[in-house]
């Protein structure tokens, strides 16, 4: 049994021994091996002598030779059914000599370390108590009347103690001795890492002291890595984070992290990912901050690692950002590696910007927010993008980086545009355009005007869209491949809306060439879909199909479900237009599966795209003469909750039902 200091290993082993005592008629022995007590751990020789005396054997007659003591112990226990609890073991070498030889004996070993070198029937790594369990433990100490009277404060105390039984018992004891204190008052006293660790101290029991004893048993390099882990901007991390903070290769920090897992100071929620118990993290941070210069350097290095990932994963690529923070050699092999790394951070990535601001790194915070925008939009996390950018925009005013004030507004405009919020998007793009003109920032002006063109196109004003995009094309710097690709794509769609499909294809071809130079899959996939739309409008579905196959492959590589849906839906229609409605149904089925994998809360077009695919499938069924199946698809589209807000798709479904009715009359 192993786990973090204070997790309750000793108490649990004693409880287990009580439950098992009736199965062991020879009795139960408890030996504290004192791995983390003051002074030296209990040696196997002393432990054996003590256990032999307990069994009534005269160890003095045996002598002090450890081998002789082991032989005597095994002889004494060979015929016994004994229960032995070995608490707080140092390592497997300390435990092996103490194992009884009786085949029916049971041994329970507890240690802060994972004793991989010890053969065991079962292994248990204890985890912190969940909130409900933490409240129950607190209630058992202070009484249910107090926890029932303040349930929210009780839950918050369980959270602040991070489910650590030792911490909960210390807090419970403090509340026992202060009956006039409310639980809410105790919550207030624990605000901040330093106060929290200070409050978790009662006479000879201290959470920080328990952690410190484990820390002192580490090798110097392990201690160094442990300290900097407290400075990580995310709770969960991989080997690259401490490597960046220490300026070491990741392959050197990986084994050290595994050693910290074995020491019970680091948890491993899944392979290659690590995290600290909240209180352990607070202790590590306190140790790191004892040397402020080192702490600042390590903290900044961790932030730059996240900036590196965000820029590498961005649609712009690293070259699409100014060299304010030249990153040198990337820690990531390519955009896939960076994107996967960001995916692994899950919801924590949005906390990195706030963490940067807490360290006073305003410029880095803004740069990370800017670079993260593409990634968050690609995952449909518009709310997270708004939150990150909102904090960064406020901070940008105090950085002196004039470009950033416009860039972050462009990012916010893009977020609102992809979230289908036209009015807020227009507002942000207009502000970005004004600031770009004022500070002479042509790249940001081009992006703002392209955004305004896209907003105008969404509202059906193709003349305004064309004017905005032409302005963007006039000011885009020659080196801005991403900006040129975006503007040419927007111009192409404007031409398509004006029913100038051949001219649209010319713009899309330029857009694709510039997108290929950036090398990011989402930009290329979106442009290929645009080109396919132009070919379909010109009645050339056979030319659209290879473009859509490539677009689907790129969208799959980028893990962009919306782009994959759009490619599959259009591919089905292109196959249908070529006279193969049954083959088209396979693509429509795949598109519907992709749509169901999207998270509705993250995708504002979730209902619209289902209506779209059902209308496409309905038309294919109708062409194949399957009127009943077609009618079912059109009716299903109209029954969707979002149907009333999707005018185009609703009209298509109604027309589809009318076509079904017309076919019925013809058949009659």
C-alpha cells in the first residue's frame, strides 16, 4: 500500500488488520519501520529482534547477526498463521528479511514509495478522498451538526485539503479546539498557499513537515525537479515541462519524474502525464520561491514552452508571428506534436494566461493568448477563447506593444465570427482596423479588413465584402502567407456568392498556393472545400471529388470535426450529382456520425449541420426512388430543435417534402 504523505496509509492498514484478525489465530504484529520518522529508520536487525521477543523467543541468545536473526524468525513463523503489518517502509530491502515463512501468514506493507522490487499479491496506491468522502471525514471529527450547518464551507474545506486525510484531521482538530470558529472562518484563514500550509499544522502533526521528510529522502537532482514542478502553470504536465524549466532534454527528466512517482510525491493519472497533489504542489512552490531568481527563470521557461506549442499548432505557423519572443529550436517535432500536446492539457490550457499575469509576465500572457486562438477555435472552445482574450486585451494596454492591442481584437473578432456572432465580430474587427491604422500595422489591418469582409458576406452584402477584402489585399505584406490565403479565400467566396464561379476559382487557387506555403492542414482543407464548391457550382462534380477527398484527409489529420463534416457532406453531394445516389449515402452517413461526435455546447452550427446533411440525404433517396426514406429525412430535419432558426435548411426540407408529395401524385 503506497501513497502521498498523509493519505491515510497507516490508519487504513490498521483497519484492515482488524478486519483480518479473526483469520490469523497466531495473532497480529505491528511494526513501525520509521522510514520518515525523526532519526534513523528501523533496521531489519532491530525489527527482527523485536518481533522475535514478541513471539516469546530470546533474541539475545541468537546474537546480533542479521542472517541468524532471519533464520530464527523464519523458523519461528513456519507453522504460524500470522498477520504482520509493516508500516512506513523505506524500500524492499528493509522488508524482505521480515517476511514470515508461514504459508498462511499475511503481510500488509505501507510505504510512501512504490516498492516495485517486492513481490506482492495485491498493490494499492491510495488516492485523495473525493469531496463527499472528505466532508464525511471532517464531519466525523467536528460533528455533523457543524458540517450540516455550513455544507458549502465544509465542501470548500475538503477541497482546500485536497482530500488528504491528514490535512482534514488537522483542520478538524483545530475546529474542535475553537468551537466559536465557523467553517467559513476556517476557509478564510486558508486563503493562499502559504496560509493553507500554515493552518495545516497542529502540535507534532504537520502536512508540510510530512512532505519535507519525503523531500529530504530524494537525490539532489530529484529535489531540484520537484521544486520546479511547483512552478508549472498547469496542474498536469509531461516530461517536457520540467525539462524546459531546467534547460534539460526531456529524456533526462522522464526517469526523474518516475522516481518521484515511486516516492509518492507525484501522481501519474495516465501514461506520460503527471500531476502533484495540490498541497504537495504548494509545498514544492514554497521551496522553489526560496530562490526567487531561479524561480522566475523556471516559471518564464514554462510559459515559453506553452507559447512554442501554441504558435507551432496555430494556422499561421511560427513564422506568422512577430519575433518578440524568438523561440529558437522548438520542443515539438511538428504541428501534430504541438497540437497533441495542447490536447493533453485539456481545459487547463486557458489557465496559462492567468498564470503568466500572476507572475507579472504581461507580454508573454498576451502572446500566448494570441497564439492559442486558432487552437481553441479549431476545438470549438469559443467560450475559452473569449475568456483568455478578454484578460489579455485588458493587460495589453499596459505592455506598450501597440501591435498586440490590434492583434488581440482581431483574435476576438475571429472567435466571434466562428461562433456565428456577426455583430460582436464586426465590433472587434472595426476596433482592430482603427488601431492598426493608428499604429501603422499593415498585417493586422489586413486581417481586420478580411474579417469585416467575412462578416459582410455572412449578412449577404457582397459589395461591402468585396470592398473590405480588396482593401485587405492592398495592404497585406508579401511575407504574410496566412493573411494572403485568408483574404483570397474570402474574395473567392464573395465571387461565388456573386455567381462568378470561374473568378472564384482563380482566387481559391492563389489562396491554396499560399496555404501550402504555411503548411497547416486546416487552412488547406478549408480552401479545398471552397474550390470544390466552385466546381460544383460550374456543374463539374467530378473535379470537386478529389479536392474533397484531400480536404477530408487534412481535416482528419487536424482533428477538426466541422471541416471533416463539410468535406464529407459535399463529397456525398458531388457523388450524387454524378448519378450515384446510393454511393453518396455512405458519405452522408459518415458525415452524420462526425456531426454526432461534435460537442453541441462547443459548436454553434450543430443543429444546422444536421439539418443540412439530412436534406442532402433526403434528396439522394428521392433520386433513387425511395420516397419514404426521403420523406423521413426531411421530416427529421424539421423536427430538430434548431429548425426554426435555420431558414435555408428549413426551406430545403420543406421543398424536399413537396417534391416527395409531387412524386407521390405522379406515381398515382
